[in-house]
């Protein structure tokens, strides 16, 4: 359990750093793109819908974990006014042999559904996991997907993150 938790702690900042870049930013700056104004609950629901859309594109039988969205800070923004949503989850195919098929389907189907793949290929881990990073400007979201073939059980690790939301005037960010 300690090893898996340590891997998650190391993987999430990497994924978030990766997702904060590319077309998830306005005007090629380091600032994360605005996702508009929303309560954290409504923004969480929107990000879960984005994740569901990605799940639908996988196209092979399997199960998704029950990962719940969480509220995060927006870098260099007032933490009482701005926030992002992170939705981490995993997909476990019915058969390990279908894991590569699932990743190839995502690589082919995401661009047909408004996503721009900004990075694809083996990561720097000793397992050389296949990693895919994609942004969707219309949905103001990014996704980082890692094919973990040598995991027991094999899985796709998925992190979906929103752009920065501003909480409506007179309301507070609910943190969960």
C-alpha cells in the first residue's frame, strides 16, 4: 500500500504539471486557462462528465475505479476565489491483452472528439509506460492517461483536470 501511495503522490504532481501546459493556457503564457465561473460542485460535475466521455471512447470491456474529483488551487491565483478540479480514476480492462487496444483507441478517438494530443509515447519510468496527454479547449480540460501494463492488475491511469474556475461572487469554494 505504501508503494502505491508513494507512486500516486509522485505521479499526480507530474500529471498536473503536464496538464497545466500546452493549450490549457491562454496566449502561450504560463497561466492556466480560465474555465469560467462556477461553484466547485457544479465544476466537479462538469469534469466528471468529461471523464465519462473519455471512458466511453475506450471501447473495450472493463471497469472504472470509483475515483472522486477533488478541488485544487490555481497557481498564482487567490485560493479563496479560484480553483481547479482534478478527477483521478483508473480503467481495468476485462483482459490484460486489451489494454493496448484501449490506449490505441484513445489515441485515435480523442482527436475526433475535440481533443488535441500534445504528447504521446513512453514515459521515463523503468517500465516505459505509454503516456498520452491531451487538451480540450472547448471543455477547458486536460487529460493525462498512462498505460500501466506491468501493474497488477494492468490498468489505464487517468487524470482529468479543469482550467481555473472563479467562484461566483458572494460564495465560497467548497473543498473536497
